[in-house]
């Protein structure tokens, strides 16, 4: 049976609902636990990252982590409601298959790691009663060493981990090494933020183009040097030319000479 851990970081990550009902908590505590879990999932889902393809920006970080710590495996994991999903898997052969890039949350070491804001280190999983029975420990994966730094959302919610693993037992990480793993996890969060900002910008641009193409007026924008960088469909139709031709001109070229003086 799992145990709820209260972390010093201030935000309490919660267990799945099945664990809550078996944890001995009273009803108000269970409700608070579930409320915080819903907040954590809301933060995770806001990035629109689950079930997306591998991306170089995240693979670079896992390769770097494996190289720095001299381990055969490094992963970016995200903890969904009932599963653990891998955004990047260095050293783990998933063959690019989406269905193979997840495991049950109940057998995830990372699910335990996100209950604290500190790095969780497991020197030898066979000697740790929390994990000794996990299939990745008892089975062909032969996992022994694990260290995971939580991916911490600005709200304090812990969404998953940047973790490293080895098939042989290793010593406890030194404080400096744990700090390095924490910094790498922060880099993952930076990448998530940049990815979301880029997605929002693309969506905003798409809305702008849809709206400007839906109105009967001409709309165009220009760079500081005078070159056009956007024209709507009405402008193309009115000027009877292609968008490529318009982009070769400056904004002054598309105005009637009598109107130009009014704009200068």
C-alpha cells in the first residue's frame, strides 16, 4: 500500500484515487488530496505534450544527462492520471511505437519521485522494498540504479521527472550531482515552456489570418524597412497580383500617389 508523502517544497503531489482510499486518510483529507491531484493534472495538460512524437529539444537533454552521469539510460517522464508516459527515452528501445512509450503509473518509480521536490536516488532497487517487486527490477530490464529529479511547474506541481537509470547498482549521488540533475530537469521545464509559447503564437497567428481574410477590407502589415510581410486575400484580389509579387514591393508601392502624401 502506498503512503502519502508531504514534501518541503510546499505543493503536495497526490497518489491515484485507489491509493487514497487505502491510505487511512479521513474524508476531508482524501478530498483535498484529489483536489491537488486534479490541479497537478491540469498543469500537465496545459502543455499539450502527452502522446506527441519524440522531439530533438528533449532528446538532447537526455543524451546530455546520460553522458554526464555515465549511465546507459536517461528519460523524460510525465505522470498522467493512470500512466507514466515518456517524452524522451535515451537508451530505451521503444522502436518509435507510441503504445510502447508508457507504463502503468502503479509500477513507476517516477510516480514516487514526484511526491517530493528533492531528487530521489535509489542506489539498488533490489534492496528497496518500495521497488524490489517492480517488473523492471525483477524482469529482463534488470534495473538497479535510479535517480529522478522532478519537473516542477511554476505553481509547484510536479509533473514528472528527468531520470537516469542503470542496470548495475551505484553509490548515492553526491549533492553536486543531484544539483546537476535538478538543473537538467529545469532545462526540460524551460523547453516545455518554450514549446507552449511557440504553439500559442502559431495559434494566435492562425486566428489573425482567419479573421483578416474574412473581412472585405484590405489588410497588410509591413516591416520597419517598408517591406510587406503580410497581405490578406482581399488585398491580393483588389491589386490583382500574387502575394509573392506584393512581398517584393514596399508598402509605399501599393498606395496611389495621391494617397501617399497623407501617410507620410
